[in-house]
């Protein structure tokens, strides 16, 4: 779940002495359980055939699982050192590899339910996101972007606008769009048809600023204040490029929770959301999702919240009992324990992890429910943690787990399940020592 807009980021301007080592589909990362490949899925959109080929890649080259990331991408784990050529061949067959040099920069999220409302009031932004992907892959300079630079296309409901993207495009009524740079409060308004090109030019403006700063910034928020992007100058840059751009001044960013798991009633059709517990799919689960998608539009959308949206598919939960996706271990109703529970890889996949956090999270999830999202981390790096402060942190220490709420530690307890359940109901920070640890 994304944090509310008031949640503060912990990131500050930085100076780096190295380039970005973010993994990709071709640049594998060595992990404790083998090699890891991260496959970018622009706007999270897959068709049933592509999903089936990803499942094939997981079985043929990896450990049979696929991890969904907080940017709607896919990670394959347990890969062999010599699998690169074969993996690239399968991904190329699936149409998931762009021109060389660009496969790590395709970090583009879009409102998963885009296209389901009135297009005059809430434009369909997924086509804009896919057009940006085409422009990115055709632009040689775009390959200089970090593998962490993020674009977000929000249809105005506010779900992906809350993800702290470097460039955010907000749909406006009557085919208009706002472009926001990093966390800036002001925006530039452009015709919706020009939004993809405006987003690409925003990335070019960032590269110019990062080059001038000389700090090797990867994200807009990492730029030094004297090199920060300016919306007025950006509007002038767009105008010079032939885009009808207007400085819009300060805007209120919308905010919405991500779509909950839900299946339409039998006899009806419509968008359906499927939750993937802890964001980890088996190849069999992905094939089941592909079959469900094939029964409708043939498409499925991976979300930044480790769920999958089927824009148009037959009912997933027949009146007579659980459907095939539930029998595979996926969640199609909002009353289970898995909403807003996330975890890093943990043991045995990560050598730095001090605990098997996925197993512990799975054990405690049914007994520690609450309103606040919770993230389990195997070490102090807290990989994959939500942005901002509106979440519960459970961090392995080697002697147990340390809990914090809203960024503040909570008092220890001999019962981790009880402590976690209480923490997830808190609305204000509590004071305690940073050394407070509870054993599982």
C-alpha cells in the first residue's frame, strides 16, 4: 500500500562514486540462491502468451517462482550463471526485450484500472505509458537513465501518483494532462496526446541537471538544491519543443489506496483484482492467471502492490465455492490476512538476511491483522520497504525482530504476534529504545 501524501521521504541529495548496478533481464545479479534477473514490464501489461513464456523461463532457468516488484516488474531467481543466452531468447520471443541498452530504463507504472471509467473525465493513461516506452527505447540518450528512475501515469484517481515517481503524469478531464517533476508541488499542463513526449523531455531535463551537478544522481530527489528541476523552465523547454505547455502552478496530488482483491459476481464481467501473497508467484499460478485472462480480454496487469488486475475476465469465484485461482493459493476477496503485508527476499535467497522473513510473515499474517501496512525486512537495508512513514517495520536483528511504527520504535513484547497486531492499529508514534527487540 502506498503511503498517504503527508508521509515524508527518507531520501536526501547524495553524491555517488559509481554507476547504477541495478539488475536487468540481461545484467544478472548474483544472489545467495543463484543469479537474479529483473524483467521490466512497462505499465505492468502482459498478454496471456507473454505470461506463459515468463512461467516457462522460471521453470527452465530458475527456481519455478516469479517475484512481483514494487514497480510492477518481475524477478526470476535461482538462475544459473550460464543461462543468459537462453533466457534472453525466451524473453525476446515474448517481446519483453527492447533495443540493447534500454532494458533497465523501462520503469513505467500506470493506474492498473485505467480505462474503466468515463474517458472524458478520467483518461485512459495506459496507452500514454506504452507510447513513452516506445519513445524511451528509440532514444539513445535515454539509456543513460538509472535503472531506478521511475515514470508514473495516473488517470487522476491517485494510486500510482503516491509512489514518488521521478516524472508523474496526471490525467485531466477532456484529454489534458499534468506533468510533475519529482516531489514538486507545481506542474505543467499539456495536451494528453503530448504527455508521453513531455515525460521523455522531463527525463532529458533530469539528465542535463544530473550532468551539471556531477553527483551521479539516479533520482530527481537526489539532485542538489541548486540543480533542482524547475517547472517554469520545464514549461519553456516543452514550448520550444513544439508542445503546447502551460505552467499550472501548485496542484493537489490525488491519493487513493491500491485496488483491493475482488472478483465480480457470477454472470457479470469487469475488472478483477487478484492478490499474490508476499508478491511471490509460482509458475503454475502465473499460468492459471494467464488462462483466466485468456477467457476475457487476454490481458493481465501487474500492479506495484504485488497484485494482478484482470481488466476483463470471467468471474474468478463461482457461486459454488473457490475457483481455480483460489485453489492455486491466490486471493480474490478482501477479507483475508494478506492485504498490505510485504517482505523482502530474506533467507535463504539473500546472504545479508538474518531471518527467513517470508516464512515468519506467512506464519504471523493470520494472527496479526491491522489497518497499517507492514513490511518484513531481513536486515537494516529494508529492501522493498514502502515509502514514507505510514507503515509498520519488522526488522530482523539476529536476536529477534525490532518493530517500529511511523518510523518510531515500539516497546518490546514476548509475543511478536500480539505486538505486531497492536502496532498495526496505532495512529500515533510511540516512544521506545532503538534496541527494543522481540523474539518470535
